C-alpha cells in the first residue's frame, strides 16, 4: 500500500478519518478516506501500490472502459451517453477558441469520435490498454499512452478531463503538464464527482462517487478551485451534470441492496436540491483558464 504523507492541495500533514468505503466493483476490499485538517480535502489513503492499481479497473461493469449494455444500469448509461455526448460537443463548440482538442483519459474514444465528426483536430491519451483497443476497434481512434503526453506540441485550445482527475496518482505533476500544453487563453475542462452533493450526503459510505480505490481524490467545489489556483488557474464557470445524480444514486442503491426506483427518486431529490444553488450537483464541470 502507498500512503500519502502530505496533502496534495495545501501540504498539510494531519488527516483524520472521514469514511471507510468498500470496493463494490472488483475486490470487495475496504479503503479509508481521510480529510485534511487544514483544507478539508478528501482523499483515499492509503491506496494500492501503483503497479497493482490497474488491477482494480478489470471489471466489465466498469462502464467507462466498456461499451457493454448488460444490466439495467449499464443499459441506461449507454442510452444517456448519447445525450451527454451531444451536450459535451455543444459545450466545446461554445468555449473553444480554436480547433485543437486533447481528451486526457479518453477511455473508449466515444467523445473524441463525436468531436472528430464535427471537424475538430483531436488527440486522446488513455493509459488503459483495454480501453485503447476498444477505442480503435469501435471508434477508429488511436489514443496515445500516458508516457507519450510529453511528446505532444503545446497549443491545445481545450483540454478535457471527463471524470479523470480523481484517478491521477501524481496529481500536481499531471496538472502542471496539462497546463503547459494549453494555448494562451485555452481552457482546461475538468468534470468530477462532488462529495458535497445531496446524494453523497445521503449514501455516505455507499455513495458510488467515492468508487475506491480507483478514485484517489474526492473534490469539493472549494477544494478543487484552491488546487487549480495554486497552479495559476482561475475557475471561470461551474456547470452541472444532472444525469449523474440518477446514475450514481441508482448504483449507490445497488451497493446498499436497495431498488433502482428508490435510487432514481433519490437522484431526482439531489438534483432538486442542487437547483436551489450552492454547487451541490452530484457531478460538476469546472472550466479553468490561466490568470
């Protein structure tokens, strides 16, 4: 196991326990989540050694790396993805000042294929070999491996991380490398689960957004903005991902042994609360620009 001794956000060294969560997807092992005493950052600690961390992604039900429609939740995920891809494309068309897009952690390449069809110049980076194979087979996308990131020329107009930041072991190093690849005035788009959402507070250790040990970090709105401010980035917008509340709540209810209908209703309640304000959506998109 690998123990984090300093907070990646503020360098604090005191981490009282917050929750202990179970890996419901692969191993059924339990992992502690701690909270930094100084800044409140939540992170999984300790985590598996990096040379075995990839083993915790080897499950067909890990839907970001598969196109399976087996099971009700996966079926709904695939249907909703078609809608969200359209929304993501419209967002990129709105914020991109140019044509060059990097999707870091592009998974099976569905988003990049949609961008490419819209005439964007796209590049994908994906560390998982199985996901890269699916991306090439299904979408005609050939993602780069993680170590090839350093070979890319700077000047990307938008760099996207769709539910990726929480997976990066070397958090600050990766952020610095990505910022260096941005064009002047470019946008770093980061989508992450929100542990201050209504569904997170309801489900606690069963909340699917914690997804230990694959999710190493758990970003509240306050903490993620502080993290990127440290790197000279300013948050220009925070946008909701309303579909995530339904998916995450249904999966959380499954973890508890409950029914999908109750999960759907709890997702609706979470969204209703979030609409009242306060950055409380189950997942949120943050747009960061250099100051």
